[in-house]
C-alpha cells in the first residue's frame, strides 16, 4: 500500500515540476529526504523507491532546459571554457563506454549506468545557472533544504537512544565500526546509511552557516542551533569523510575570502568559533565520556590519520588499479555504484573495488581518459574563478558565491576520498553541481541589482533641487 501512495506522490511531484520547474526543485529535495524512510517502511524495501526520486529531477532538468533554452547560449557565451569541459568529458566517455560494450556481455548496460552518473550531474550546472533571480531566492532554497532535513535528522538521536521507531537504521544491515576502545554503532537515522545521513547533515551544517551570516541576531541564534544539531548527527554517523566536508568548507571559505578581501568573512569566523565552543562544551557537559569517546576519538583521527589514509586510497589505490586493468582501464561503469543491479559478468580484475574517486576514474577511464577529465575540471575551475572575480568583493552576491563555492569544495574533497554516495546516487552529485551553477549565475543577479541602483541614482540626480522663497518684508 505504501508503495502506491509513494509513487502517486512522485507522480504529483512530476506534474509540479512540469508546470513550474523551480517548484520542482523543492519537491525533489523533499522526496530525496523522504524516499529512505518510505523504502524502509515498505515490506519488500524495493530499490525502485530510492530511484524514483530521480524522475522528478529529470523533469526539472528537461523543463528548465526547454523553457530557458535561449539562456544556454548565453551561459556558454559567458563561460566559453565550459565548451572545452564538455568536449573533454565526451572524449573521455566515448572510448570508455565502447570498451565496456566490447569487453563484457551486455556491457552496454554498465556503460549506460556510468554515463548517467557523469552526465546527469553535469546538467545541474545549467539548472543552477538559470535558477537565481535574486539572493533571497537562493536563501529560500537553502532554508527549505536545511529545515526539511533538520526535521528528518530527528531519527538520529532516536536511533542512538535505541527507541523502537519504524524506519530507523540501515537497510538490512547494522553499521558498526571497530575502534581501539571496542565497537561503535554508526547511526543512519531515517536515512538508508550513515554515509547518506552524514552527507545531508554536512549540507545542513554548511547551509546553516551561510544563512547565519546574513541573518539578524535572532536568526543567527536559530541557524547556529541547527548547525550544532547537524554537527552532532554528523559526529555519530561515524564517517570521517563526511565530518571533513564542513571542515574543508570552512577552510576554503576563509581562504577565498582572504584572497578576495571580503570584509564580511569575519562574520563566518566568529559564528564558527562560537558554535565550536558551544558544541565542545555540550559534548563535555551533556554527553557522558563512556558513550562519546568512540565517536569523538574517531572524529579527531581525521587530523592524525587523514593524510596517510588519503595517500593510501588515492595514490596507492590508483597505481594498483592501473596494474590490474592496464593503462586503458576496465571500462565505463565498472566501478560505479549500482552496477550490481545489472547482470553483467566482468573479469576478476575488472570488478571495481575502488572506494576513492581518483582510483575510480583510473578504473573506468584509464590513464588517457583520466588526463582528459583533469582538463575538463581545470576548464570548469576557470569558469568558476571568472564568475567570482567579476563580482564586487564587498557585495552580498560575492559572499553568497564564496559560500556556495565552498560547499562544492567540501563535496569535492569527500568525493576524492569516497565516491559511492555520488556515483551511486546521481541526485547527491546533482545538488553539488547546482550549487556550482548558482555560483556562475549570481553575476547576473549582481549586474541586475547594480543596474537598478545606478538607475535609481540617476533618477535622484535628475530631480529638481527645491528652493526656498525669501520672505517679503524687511527685518523688524
């Protein structure tokens, strides 16, 4: 019964996206959060419930690109490096897809899955570019995501306190981690895994910080509270790669703000410092050491073990991958999450085991394709840089740009360590590329606001100066 209700809701969301693609984004965000508890409440827990939310985003992309097709030419004209990005990506995808199709029986199915995982998120750049018509519109989107997912995160402390509530915990698996002090339970809450919960909690943390910077004192208190709330959920997810996302966000924001000499960056530093002190005090005073020790020790290990682990995963794993499958790689889709849903038999060497994003690219594209992807990313970074450098550093648009770009940087670092939450769920990657697209769309908002300000100044200058008529008669 719940499946019929769910698919009916998805159908209504698709209709909403067709009539208003901007509203469809809100619907897509809501369904993205709700699909996991609905799937866990279903008797058979079909994966189709998880995948069905993608349909809404498909309509959002199709309608946006159809209605705003004239904007695509302006988008590519304003950022010509994106043409090179697209060309390099296609040059890497085509031979990798052909390799999968030739090497394996029904290998084209792997190629299709791989293409979707790379091309679907790319459309987010265009959607994000076309979305912002004002700063308030972007803030409203961040508010909706933050508040909606903050409500879903209630499942995390419920699971931690071992309440018997339906839809809590992972799907057919109990997530644990062995530490020096014993076994630590990883929390998923209403989400399907600690990874997915941690990713949403990380986004809530970053979006709350962005919103806190532009709020009144009472607003800062509210968004700051949600930041501490999401940080707790992030901590008990037990996933270092997710805990590192807001850390990279904060470091990148401060670094880019210093380069651009943004005066308002001090607000984020002050807010983050207060939240850090309050959060640490809460752990010490409220959370008993025997229960918090395993989580906090593992979180701190991101500083002591993070560098060595990243080196092992990204460098050593990439070398091992090339030794196994050769310089041309194993073919598109062989290391993509979700490949096990198709019945494609691959050789032992071509069974993707790669956790980090770099060795995944080596596995699927080989060395030549990897260098093409590096060129594609470089051209994309050129476009992002030009979009930031064209805006006044002291404007509200610049502050929002740096915030959204820092969100992208945090997710990019997470992808480098582990790609599964992105390759296995195109929606997760789509959210990130929409953020990147918003960065490139905000210069248009800035130009419009500046034009209105200049028009207002000119209109004010044309107003006649009021003169005071002298009084008749002399001084008595």
